[in-house]
C-alpha cells in the first residue's frame, strides 16, 4: 500500500469508530426532582447527557418516552444553548434551567425528521445550564412554570 492509501484507510477507520461511538452513546440514568408552581415535587427518570456525544445525539431516533422519563442535558457553563429536532420523531417540551436550579424558559419543540433545510432551532430567552427534555405537555400537566419551578440538587 502507498502512504496515501494507508492514511485514507486509517481515516476511514477513525470515521467508523466515531460514528459507532455516536450511535451507541448513552448517558447514565438517574432520578431527578423538580418542584412545580405549588411547591410539589415531580420526579423524572432521566438519561444524563453531559458530554459532547450524548448531547449531540440527544433523543434522536427514539420512538417514545415513558410518562415520567426524559433527558437532562448538562452543560459546562450557562448559555443560550439552542436545540434542534433533526432525526427526532417525537415532539418534546424543553425545560430550560439556570445554574441555580430555577426554571427560566419552557419551549414546545416539534420534530423535523431529516428535513435539514426546514428544521428550526429552539433557544431560551435567558441563559441556562441544564435542559430537561420530556414528553409534550409534561410541564403543563405537572404545573411546572417559569420562575416557580426549581430543579432540586441531584444526589
């Protein structure tokens, strides 16, 4: 093999490893609690997305979520982290949470499948460090509202 063929083969192998890692990326599952407008606690079993691979993959390809299930995105620092729903098949509520745990925004997000040209992005009005993705209507059903809901510290 010539040197450029070896380099190309190595690059192809590296690409396959990265794709495999992305496809199989899963975060640990934990139970979290969030308070609602009347101070009651709502528990959710979440997959933690706290690294580049799990945050990039998100809930792509999932066909459903259980009623009390979701994904908690954990970022290194607060920001107006935006989301899109490419290759996502289910609508979701995104509950944006500040570093201090308070709910700062709630956005209903719609899937766009593979439609890259018409796939909107969703960003909070205020900086957030955490984003909880749950089934559509979860926030309303559980009376989680901006300014009153709070993510309780994880154990």
